[in-house]
C-alpha cells in the first residue's frame, strides 16, 4: 500500500480532532492537535511527513485544518486569533459524529450563501493567509544564504535578543550564530542558532548534529528554516535528557515576520454592506 493511500481524507479527521481536544483538556495548539491525531490514528512517520505541495506544511496538517474548518462551521469547535483551538460545549457532548452529515450541512450552507454573493470561505479557517505565506516563503528560499542569515539575525534582535552575531565558520557543526535572551528583565542565557534556507523538510540528523555542536557552549538552541521538520525531527528536538532545541518552521517564520513587520505589511480594508429599503421610497 502506498503512503498516499494511507493518508486519511479531511472528513476522516473530524472525529479524531474532537477526541484529541477532549484528551488535551478541551483546547490545544495546532501542532498539539496534529500530533495527537497522528498518535490516535497510529499513522507512520512516512505518512505524517508527506508535504502538502511545495510548502512547509504537511499534507496531514493541511487536511486537519479543513477538518477543523468544517467542525467550526457546525459549532463543535472554536478558535482564537492566537492559533488555539477549543472544543465547544456542544462538541464535548457530541460523542462520535457523522462526518458526512457535517459535510452536507456545511456545503449546503455555503451553496445558499453563494447564491446571494461570492463566497470567500474556500480555504481552511486557520490557513486564510496561505497565499501570502507561500509567496513569502518562495522569496525567502530564493535569498542568498548570507542574506538569510542576516534576516534571522534581525528577526532575533526584533524579538528581544541582544548581542546577536552571525559567526558561521566551517567545521562549526552548523552553528550560524548566537545571541542572549533575557527573561523577565532578570535572568539571561545564551542561545545558539542555525538558519536553514531549505525547500524540503529537515530530518532528525540535522537536529542531532546541531545539538552536538551546542554541547558545552549553550543550553538552548534554535533552528530557523524556510521549510518544515519531519515528525522524527520534532521528537528529537524535545528528547528527554537532551538539551532542548526550538524549531521555527517556514509557517511560523512567515507569521513572525508579519507580526514584526519585517518585509510584510498589512492593510486593513473596510467593507460596506449596503441594503435598500424599498418601502422608504414608497413613502416619499
């Protein structure tokens, strides 16, 4: 059986999503949800790591986003602007749902709306920015490696790091630079970072090699990439007994650049809804 044939359809992820939210205490980040779904369905890593198109997102994460969108449209889950999803009281009590009934309900709702006006909700609820993210990641992947390192340096400075330097040297185990982060204005500690201008997902060997280069130099490491990380790489980054390595994938990098206004600007538009009161004219 091929890996593609083992990939569940988005509607097959609706009940696993609800189970995951119940198990995780009623709310979870997107990464936590996807990881719990993978464990629930016992999907192997070779399926979990299949990319969606040319971007950094995995196919399972993309389909899970669609599952959440449909569940939100029938009020079984809700989400905040901070990327946290929560199960509603209705969702908590729903038990196992019929995903095909959910699909029919949502699709009928959208058909009715399209009959009145063009519908904009044709992307996953937490992926509405996907077009600009893809465009930005394409630009980042085309940058000169040294320019991308300077961008990462600027990103860390804008995020509160001090004494950020790019120190890439041959034979340095992939370490591209270092900085100091201060917590609460009192405690500070050094952080080593590595920048990876990749298109394909990064595996666990990169994380292990980077951690090896960190030993004796810093207790915290950060890998920033334009791509994604395999499931095994994410497990390696948080392995018990080893110094933790934080992973910034392409999607998180794009969102952080947008948040800091680094090469990404946001324009807010006002949309008018105009209605005509025919009876008013009759009374003139």
